[in-house]
């Protein structure tokens, strides 16, 4: 994804979650919403010195998936057998071939600055995405669409900061919950519609702080909370 596509995707998410246009730059989005999300780091391909992106950085030698496959096709990775006089020599050989593969993208399209992406499209700066579409700054998701700064979630769409949750939509800051729709700040809940600052409840709507509100009053308070979120 290029920068224009990333901002277009984020704007669609904002419209569904906040009913507002996104006013933040990509870097501001990362700092404000994805500050604690594990996303790939920039490293350098040891064979070409080009920038690349890796989830695992426990090492100092890297190679892109494309360059690894190219070498495999051109010359292969096998070495001629030779005498090994000591362990140090063997370790030196190991170090020469032990390159961490980066930007592992499989059966996917329009993916950038990401690693371990499977059968997905339109993914930016994310890790461990499977069957996903329109994903930005996420770590671990399956069958999700239009997700921002979320982790370990599945079957969600149009969500921001949704962690360890499933079957959620149009929501912000949802943790360990399921079937959450049009909500803000939810912890350990299920089957909620239009609720804010709620925890450990199920099958409710128009609740704030685990208290029941009238619909009109609820939406008035929600607008104030959205203003607060976007002004921080």
C-alpha cells in the first residue's frame, strides 16, 4: 500500500467508528493508536543493503523473501563440502548462510512494510495477517477487514484498537470481547450495541459505565467522548 491508500483506508475506518474524517498523518496515527502494537521493524538486506521489514529481529543478517528465492533459483544454497578443523570454522559457515528471511508475504497483493502475511490484500506495516483486507498497523488477525492498530482478533471489521476479540464492528478500544458493535472502550463483554466504558456485561445497548441511558442522552455523551478521543 502506498501512503495515499493507507490514509484512504484509515479515513473509511474513522467514518465507521467515529463518523468523522481522519485528520492525522500516518506517523501521527502510528503514535496515537498503534503505540503498543508489535509491527515489523525496518532492517537491511545483508545481500543488497536495501531496506526491508522483519517481525523477528533477533539477529543481524537479513534477506528478503524475494532475494532468498532468487538465490535459490540462480545458484542454490548448498555449499561444496570441505574439511572442518574446528567448531569456530563451522560456526563461521553457519553465520554466512543463516540469514533471517524478511517480508514473508504469501498469496497476497498490495502489501508493504509487513511480514508473515497470508492470503491477504491491502496490508500496511502489519504482522501475522491471514485472510485479511485493508489492514493498517495490526499484529495478528484472521478474516478481518478495515482494521487499525488491533491485535490477535478475528472476524472483525471497521475497528480500531481491538485486541483478543472476535466478531466486532465499528468499535474502538475493545478487549477480550465478542459481538461488539458501535461501541467505545469495552472490556470482557459480549453482545453489546452502542455501549461505552463498559466491562463484564452482556446483551445490552445504550449503556455507559455499566449504567443504562436513554438513547438520545447516550448519543449526546458519545459525541463528547469522540471529541475527547480525537483531541488527545
